[in-house]
């Protein structure tokens, strides 16, 4: 497919074409664990990778491969690899670079499970992480050690919506001869394409905006072809975090409307953030679309829109945050994001419960922080729902 096609066309067509055998327009679900070879020589060639094809779904599957081609096209990457979940993608992508004795420089504000992997699991494997409590690229550079093998971050971050300078961090990593990796889940490729800004590797929880309908779990890693081949051969096959073909098909279906869903969600989020910023029961709103946000100008430069994720701090602390979550009627009390329906979560008691309170507060996740994933409902209804929930 031509590289100069527009994003919307890639979202619909990349990786997919009518079946040459049946004429089916939709990519078939190859719900098969294994694929037959014509003879022993062909099977040996498939096992060794000497010839392209499929022999066992843990090694590759046509439906999954179609999804990988589509995601790589959307992120403007050489290749992509699908995983069973976002954390399977994150952990595998990190392990593709980091071994015993190695060091990672990571942002302090991260998704709770990613933080736990870097803070707990890597040390058990003999590696270490320095968490940078800053958005400044120069502070990341100060944390680099001779054993550093990776810079890892999110932008916007989960759940405090910090904006980091993607191009600056990419330059910092290149200057020290190490790769950079960003979790692009919150923005999706509809809003930013970090590889074009110099980042080495992009990871996604495909469960979120790529799927968009809350019905399939998956993850993806996008980057240079040789690294993706290494990850497939040496990490994914051995750890076995394989996406199911049916989930791949559901995510393929979801991506076809990514370019339609995300702008509508962003529009709703902007109006909700402006409403919350004026509400007397709200102490602070974290949304890069507000001029008061410290990353507003940077977000304008590196994002096409400001996203559909909002977090805000409710008066009343821990109990105040829980009460707002308990009182909503339209927002679903659910821990995911990127769905067409709007979701709400109280971070301190759910996603970041395992993070020590001192560490949680240090990265801006206060006791009363509430996170919203804004959907495509009528924005007037969503604002009214939040207004009545905030009438404490």
C-alpha cells in the first residue's frame, strides 16, 4: 500500500484486501492453531523461517498478521508485532532490550502495571530502573548510566496527563546510543506518531483506542523490522503472550473507525474539561487542552488534538473521589479506557492502589484524583452526569 495514503484510508484498508479465493471483503478469522505443510521439506522451511508462511499460531497467523500490518502503517513504522495484552507488549518490548545488569531510565508518571514491572519485576531479574520525577529531557539525561539500555515513558501520561517532549527525549536517547520507547496508548496514532519524531519503539494497549469497543484485549509493539523479528523469535514465542485470531479480527474492525471516533471523543473531552475547570467542587483539572495545563503549548505542537482522557482532583480527598465515582449514572465505573462509552475510575483505590502512597503523591496522583475516559455520547448528557455527581 502506498506510504502517502491518508490516515483514514490506512485505517480502513492497510493490511486488508478481499480474499482471492472467496472474494470475502472482511479479513477471515483464521481460528486455527496449526497449518498443514505440503511435505516435510516445506514444514522444515517454515520452522526455520527460510520461507514465509504459517505453521503454528504461536509463530504467526494470517488474521494477526493483517492487524500487525495495519498498526505498523498507522504508526508509520517498519513492522509491528501483536500481543495478548498491553502489558504483554510493554514487558516483552522492554525485555527485548534489557538483560541482567542493565539499567532503564523511565518517567515517574506511568501506568501502574508498567511501573510495577519496572520497579518490582526487573530488579528480580537483575536489572534496575531510575524513575525521573520530571518532564524535562535534561533530567532524563542526568539519570543515564553506563549500563542504561533504554529510555521509557508515556505522553500523555496515565493518569496525570503530563506531556513530555517526544522529539527531545528521542534526541537524548540517540545522543547516548540507546533506544527510546513510548507507550502511545493515550493518544493513539490518530493524534500522534512518535516514530516520526525520532522514537525507536512505540507500544500500545490495543485493548483501548485501537479496539475502541471494549470487546477485545491485545497489545502491539511497532518499530524497526530487525527488532520486531528479534522480539517475535526470542521473546514472544518463548513467553507465549499470543493474541487470539478472533481478538485480532475484532481490533481490525475497531481500527476502521479510529479516525472517526477519536476526534468526536476529543471534542467531548475539551468541553468537559472546560466545565470541570469552573466547577466549585473541583480543585484541579489535568487536561492538555486547557491553556492552564503546563504542557499545553507542547501538546499543540506534537499532537493533532488533545485527547479524550481527563483527570481531575475532587474536594474531599479520597472519599470525595470515591463518592463522585459512585454517583455517576452514565459513566461506567470501569478500569479501561478508549471505549465508545464513557468510563470513570478513582485512581488511588484502583489502578494505582499497589503504588506506595508517597510514590503516588510524588507523581501527582492525589487521594481525590478521578480519571475519565470520554466516549462519544452527547456531551450535554455527560456534563449533566458529572454535575449531579459533584453535588456533594
